[in-house]
């Protein structure tokens, strides 16, 4: 029997000032955490303290402020590395977001094509294949599409079953001896599906392919240990895990980072520079050209501290309870169809649905008038929408501060939508 959540949600909510605001005369029910989470005061306070007392550029001066800034930035790297079970802190590269993290890897493949003596694992051409899934966020689809267009490689994908799960029946055919890289979503942002990783990772390794995860919806919501996952790289972002916007993470195995050509070039990522040529610094500096988001790294470190104090097992248990409650309550709404798994097994507290005869944008506007914030649209997952025959959905998503009362308000507001568009 699974453990019940040990989160004190009311105590958690007290840390989030924005949850006390009103939309018109209605208290806010924030059910859009899959798009961006809210930030506790501990995160904004940490960023403010850094900005007020230690703001400086890193790694370029010996004065006190620069030393403090460098220590804060590298300390944030260490906290993130420990949070995801990385073997070395240097396996963590700070980026702008998950999209940039995935592009960094995709461009390493593209750059390797033109680089003399590049690691053959990164050299793609006609006859080679890249594998994704049909449930990807565009951030883990478009970069690989573009890579295949530019190199002549072929893009293949794993399909989705009618119940919103990955169709692994033909896995050995899709991932084969021609496959060079497999990159797939850990937790689907539209369907809420928590994908099984072991079978896909094992098959990728069997054929010698590199394998990565888009963990944008996973690292914030469930325990993630990169060593246990057995993958080569993962990407995630700060603003979905109680942290600030403008900072993301690429974790990759150290030997992989050493072999990868850099993505962006310029200041701070060099070893030596002459007018004729440049040699590059070791990772992670090799992939962090220019002035990094230091204050944002401080905020991300505070978010990691906050989540670690809650305990990721407790976070996961709370969200399983939310998912079960949300699915049960939504089933009571006439004309509502859940898109994705309809049972709270192997899924997160992100639920997309359509309401018969009502466009999602209309649903979202009426819900907003009731103080309920949800996401509407294709959620940067248009192929998934096409798979289920919808142009858009309404998506409600919970997090550590979400209550069952807010889900009740969602259901009541949906009944109001039915009345408005009856």
C-alpha cells in the first residue's frame, strides 16, 4: 500500500504570497503549475539577499563581492547535482531553460558533423536515425527534427496508445542498429503520463545509442536519480520547480560533456585564445559562454533546498492523491472527456480535458472569472493533440501547494461553463 502524503499543505501555502491574492473578488485557485510554478518567499528572499549584498560577476575578479558571487553560483551547481544524484558537480551545466538544454545536445551533434576528428557518437548522416515519441513537448521534438533535416538523418518516434501510454509493442523495430540517439519525455506535459524509462533505456543501450530525458515535468514532481535512470543526459528547468525563470539545467555524463563540441562560444568558456585559434575550457564552463544567470542560480538553489526539505517522496505522494481526486471529480462533469490516462496510476497531477461543444479558450475565460487559473491550447504538444483528434485542451495542473478545495472550485466553475454555453 502506497504511503499517504505527509505534506502540510496549509503551512506550505503560507510561504507563497501570490496565493493570497484575488482575481476580481474571487480567491485565486492556481492550477497552472505545469506551465510555471509559483515561488515561495524563501526563493525570492534568497535572490534579493544576493542582489542586495553580493551582486557581482563571477570568476573574473578577486574582490570580495566577486568571490561571494562565484561561491553562490558554484554552490547552486553543487546543490542541483546532489538533488538529482549526479556523480560530479561538474556534470551540471546551467542553461536558460529546458529548451536550451536540449538544443545544446542537438547542436553538439550538428557541430560534430563539421568538426574534424569529432567523436563518432555525435556524427550523424543519411542512414542514421533519431528516436523521440509522439507525446513530446515541442522542445524535445523540433530540435531533433531540425538536426535530421540538416544532417540527412531520419527521425522516428514511438506512438501513443488510446489510453495515453507509450506504445512499446514495436520498440525493437523503432530503436534499432541505425539509432544514434533516443530522447524522450519523462513525464508528459499534456497527458500527465509518467513514462517507464527502463525498457526504453535498455533497448537504446543495447544498440549503442545515446539516450536522454526531457525531465521538465519530472524533476519538480518526483524523486529523480540520474545514476539509477542510466541515461546519458537529462534536461529540466527552474521555473517549474519553485525557482525563477531564466535558468535551466542540462545534466550529462562527464565523459559525454568532454566529448561534445560547444554550443555557444565567446567569453568565459575558453582555455586559451589567439588570433588564429581557440581552445576550450573543461565542462561545465565549456557550455556556459558569457555572463551566467547568477541570481537565478541562487534562486534555483533555494528552490532545491525547499523541495529537499519537503522530501520528494512526500511531493510525489501528495500529487498522486491530487491526481486521483481530480480524475474522480472531473468524471462528474457532464460532457467532459479526459485526454490521457484516466486512472491515477503512472500519471501526475496534470490533467487535460475537453468539454463537449465548448472551445478551451472559452472554458479558460469563464474559469478565470471564477478565480481558477488553468492552461488552454495545444500546450506545445501539437502532435499529441492530433493523435487524440483535438485542436486544443484545457489543462489543470497541481503542485505542492494545491488543495482538494481548489479542485472542487475547478469542478464548480466547469459547471458554470456548462450553464453559460448550454
